[in-house]
């Protein structure tokens, strides 16, 4: 498509006997947030580093903004920004000085004031980097990745180790970048982060893309049931579910989660609870989430610390 800013086709990376990336293909459109997910050792980091021009593919092609990564690396680097995992800067520079330093380093004609405002750091501009919280440091890192006004921004685990408030602050910055028309390539170990931010998601496992689409598309494709959790209902809930042939997913702390085939079965289930006079404190109805999908597809839970061992 004309709006594709990243095009990966039949990409392969081999290290000796290891086929770290095994013939993957995907496209990313302009202005979208694309989340790239995978367990440790899946080939995620290797793929991203090839797209960032840091590693050379064994075979296959990568086009960035219509440019070939092998022939046009210098031009590509001018038009992308990268926030590495565990970004760090100079302790005794202020926020403003840090951004100016990196702008000068990359010979970028950068509007520092606008950039500070974009990442919501106005009230911290005179603070030393060493005195910033983890979330503020990540926002400085995002600002640094934007000093050359890139069209595509690569964010590698931008909220790892942050508390929930700081994480949401970074999410707001990322959403703001999308509103500014930037294309975001996001790698993350947080499923909620991908669900909240990403327009499209790709999951890689053992060097291959095993799922690609929006969150809803992926969940609808791989799950045909709806989870119903009844809190405080006791054994009576279990018996009714079994009588209706509804699988029991869990019975923990008095909370019973069953699988329903659809809305009609949910209505029948609730009517049966009422007719049997089974009392309960509350009820929750939801589809399986992205974390459950990831576990089903890869057989692994995402580790929330560390990076790919490749």
C-alpha cells in the first residue's frame, strides 16, 4: 500500500545453526502504533535491530519510507528515532540541556521548547537528569529520540520498571506522538500496554510471525467463548454450569469462572441461577484478553523484565 512506511518481506537471519528469524513478512502503515510482541529468544530483538539497520539480514528485504536498508542506510537514519531499552543520559545535565546536547550531537534543527512541551516536561526542564524519577527519565528518552523530527519512532520497552502512574504518563506521550502523525514501532512485555496503544499487533515465536492483526481481530479469531465470572456463588454455580455443559475455567477464592459459547448461553445461565435462587455478590463478563491469547499461541507468559537473549 502507498501508506506503508515499513515493509518487511521474507526476512531471515541465521547465526550458524540457529535460524533466529525465519522468513517473516509484515507491513506497517503511516501514523499507526504497531506493537511487536514475543517471548525471550523468539527473534524479536533481532528483527527490530535489522529494521533499525543495526544488523544485516541473511536474506529478505526491508524498506523504510520507500528506502532499502542496505542501499540507503544513511538517509534512513536521518528519518527515524530510537529509544533503546534502559535509556540513560548525563546525570548533571538538566532536561533542557540534555535535549539540546543530543540535538547538537545529531546536527538536528530542533525546537527544544516544543519538544519539551510534547513530552510534558515543562515543569521539569531545569531539573538535573539524576534527580528525575524513572518515568520522567523515560520521557526525556522519548524526547531525545525525537530531536531529528523522525517520521518513525522505535520504542523498546519504554515503560519497563515504571510504576502504574508513570507508565500511564508515558502512554499519554505515545498517544500524543500518534496524534502528531508519527509512526510508532513499540516492543513491550506488557499486554495491557499493547491493548491500550496498538492499532496493530504482531506476535513472533521461534522466528516466525504466528499472529497479526488488531487486538479484537486476534481474539475473535482464536477464541470463540466468553468468560463469565460469578463471585460468591458457591457450589451451586458450578453445578448449574456443569449441567449446561459450560467448561469451568477456575474456582478460586469463591470466584467461579466459566466459559460461555455466546450471549444466548450467558442469558440462559443467569436465568438458571435466578430460578435456582442462587445468590452471588457480583458478576463479570468479558472476552479473553491479549495476555491469554499470547499464552495460548506461544505456550509462554511474557517476562516483564529483561530483553531477548539473542
